[in-house]
């Protein structure tokens, strides 16, 4: 979708006023409905230049499917969908405009919620999720950034952009889209299905953060956070008072044991504000007629970005990232850089991953202590399978990795730049080192490495990449093009505690599939790690 001129009229009815926010899937504007004379929010779906017609059509269908799911919902604690229109072939979703702050912004302002405020949020979001679940819809990303505290005191759940009607047939780009690491359920972090029970866990984690002033799981990087969610004990709610039993009831590792939403509301009812009063200070909306403040570009629970991929050329040195306040930095789950690079990623990542969240632990400013690199003698063959959710065949491989390293499989839904994929992660105990194997089934003949590179360029402008062709004659099978090996560096956070990571990626076209093997290490160890880890590991990859 091209840039939209101010005051542009969509479908001869909705006049765009100003941008409210922008994400990986599109842009949201404040707009004016010229027919009914009211303020609305209009979400336009991003269209990547050069996208094939078939993929563009699939994107439009995906938008319509999403809109149909949301349109099935009608509840006072949910943002209402008004209309779905097309302009110049691009889809736009028209929604209720709610002058508000997100719960994440409220927490930035006041630190944590009072007991009555927490009860009000729990009751409202539980009611909203109950309505969605009865319609067969899971939210998939309940977190402080998706809970709105309206200026008139109402509480609304928003952003069903990754919700999916479980009763509706899925498209070929089927897969699991993970939410924010600190709030996702353990079974989802391990690649399991997103169920109603997963939404209940996320609700509990959201309230845990709201009452404590910080997320329930805070790691030095995304992978440490994920490992804590999967393997760590559930933390005792801090500062939750009488809400603690409810939060603990929602955050149970076993999905079947989690508190039902109706029981949540029953237990919270005695703690709600008196009728006719609001738990949150009612704020005066600015007129005329309504002005909605743009949401900050950086939120404490910002959603994960999609994984990047390697570039076979050098680009300009990256521009230093904008500085964050200490409070935001403390709340943000460090995720960012291109774990994907390998071919989409060789680490695309949840681990910001999806965003490139690399997982190297931050190095301390004073006398950083780096972990000891493994030796080739400790690397042992391990077998795993990178199989996507749509039931494709194949995907098994072997790779020499430390036996003690934890592993889990992630299924990634396709986005505007990359098709669906499956990623197997191997992570060292300290989180300092990670090996990922990513597979894009049926990548060829529709796509090639060049298309992948263009997608990475669009997602990671201004990054530093280097690349070279690599011989992989030992691997069996036909291939559409040569394999490529990449090296790139990423930087997360602000000085003096910025995290510097080096990514070594090998992109392997094999048959109709594209595979990416990536090793991520602290930049301080990149020279030694290239030989002792990347060269020793990548060369052992073999499909089974």
C-alpha cells in the first residue's frame, strides 16, 4: 500500500486525518465518516511493492477473513468493527475510535494499578475474551499494549489482528503467530496451538505485570524470556493483594487447570469499584470533535517484529537507534535484531526472533564476563524436524550441537515478505549462543534468494550485512540456485549497555525448500566463534 495523502477520501466516505500507529501489517489512521459525521479508526493493510498478484490477492482474502471474525463480535469491552471497504484494490477496515491510553501507557505513568483498577481490568478483559471465545475466536496476543483505558473510564480489548476463527478454513499461509514473549503461554512458546486456555494465561500474565509494574518474566534477551516461560516456575504475583489467587489461577502451566473466565469474574466481582464510580480517573477528551493522541512508537510490550534474512552485499552502516527512557528500557523485552537473517531467517524470530531478537545476553559495561565457547569435541549429532502447521512432508535434519543445549520448535505464519516456515532453536544455558535451523517448504519455484533479499532489505534498512557464495556439494538433491553464506552484526539498546551480536548464516536451497542455518554469538567472540561454532556446526547440517 502506498503512502496515503492527508485528507484522502477512502471509499468516497472515510476522510483520513492523521496516523495513529503503524505496524508490520499496516497503518491505522484517525478518520472522519462523511456519511454519519463521526470519528472512526481506519486500518489499511500494507502492500509491499513488487508483491506477486497471487500473494496480494491472498493478503486481501486474509484481511477479509480477519474482518469477518471481528465482525462476529459485539461486546461493550471490545473495539467495534464498523465496515470493510476497498480502495484501489487495497482493503481497509473501519473500526470504533476510542480516545484512550493503553494499559501499557498507564503503567508507564503510574507504575502499577491499584487493587480496584486491577479488578476492573480483569473483569472487563475476561468479559471481552468470553465473548470472543463463544464466537470461536482466540485473541492470541493479550498484553498491556492491547488493553485500552478509555478517557471516559471504559476498558476495552483491542487488536484482534492476529485472531483467527477456529471454525473457518485456513489458507495456505497457515501457522502459529506468537504473541509477546513475556505474556505467551508455555505451550505456545513450545510451538503448540493457541487455544482459549492460552488467552487465559496471557490475561493472568497481563494482570501480573499491571499489579507488579513489570512483566512476570524478564530475561536479558528474548530467548532467556522464552526459556523462563517454558521451564521456569510460575512467579508469585507481586503487589496483587486479593487479586493474587485469581492471577495464579490463570497462570497454571497445565492448560486444563487454568481458571475459567466465568470464575475469574465471580471472584473479582466483590473487588470492583462501587456502581457509578470509575476505577480510573476520567480524562477530558479534547474537542472538536475528538482528538486521539498518537500511540508512542516504543511501548513496553511492543509486539515482536518479523525475522529478517541475509543480504548478499554490503549496505550502509546502521543508524543508531532512538534512545529510550530508562523506564521503557526496563520494561521492553529486548528483542530486536535479526535472528532471522539467515534466510529469513536463519533466524527470523520470535526471538525477535521474529524481529531478529537475538538472544545474546547483554554484556555488562564493566569487566564483561563472556561464557566459554564450546569445542568441536563436545558437539554431537542431534536430529530434529522443521515441519510447518499445514502438514507438509519432510523437514527432518541432523546437525552437530551441544547435547546440553535446550531446544524447541516454532511455527511461523507467513507475512508480507516471507512465506510460512518452521524454526528449530538450540539455545545454550546462558543464552549467549543460539543455533537455528529454519525451513521454508515449497519455496521454489515461486521465489528465489533475490526475493528473499528484497524482503530483508525492506524490513532491515540500514543494517550491516556481508555475504559470499559457499560450496555445498556434499548435500544431496537438486537445487534451483547456489547456496549463500552471510555475516552481519546487530546492535540492541542504548549505550553504554548496548548488546552487540554477530550472526553467521548459511542459506541452502535444497529441492523445492529453502533452509537457513544460523549461529548467533556475542560480537566480542565473533572471530573465535566463527571457527569453533559456525564452521563446525553449519557444515554438519544434512536433511534426513
